[in-house]
């Protein structure tokens, strides 16, 4: 059964770093659009970082530009979200999502909250607090 599993969340002090992992099983992430989303308590889900296949660029939410980056390990069928200089407002449950054949731009993927994404992980909690 195809699914995504996130890991790497936890408690970190402001200014610290975390790396989240998103491992895919049952399908290959190649040729899939990838997105990282987050949802804080009482708030709507928002797109943090989205990249569609062959887009040549990545959409970053304004609040994470210069601090968050995405990478991929093809051999492990895993994508990562590196989060640096974390702030209390980054506290949320983080989800990864993947979809194939999505005709949307990176920007729309994130702004729409992941419209068209087929697979979603169950999320990993990130808490930034001193």
C-alpha cells in the first residue's frame, strides 16, 4: 500500500534546526510533485514549500525563505525538509504530500493547501520553544 511517513519532528529552541524526513513506500517519488505543509493549532493548513516536476524552481512561503530547504535522496525514496533558524511561529504539525500529473504551478500547489496531491503523511509535530 502506497503511503508517506514523516519523521524528525520534536522540541527545539528558537534559533535551532531540525531536519524532517518524508519516506515514500509503494511508489517512487520520481516524477511526483512534492510539498511540505504545516498546520498550527487553530489555523488552516498552509503550504511551506512546493515543487512540481520539471518546474525548475521551488515555491517557498515568505515566512520560511532563506531558512528552509528541500532535498531528495533518490536511493532512499525520501525527501527532506531542512529547517534552520527556527522561530516559535514555526510551531506546527508538518505534513509532506506527493502527487503525479498535477497541472498546477508550485505557487498554486502551496497556496491551495496541496490541491491534487494524492498521498499525504500523517504529520510530525515541530515545537519551537525555549
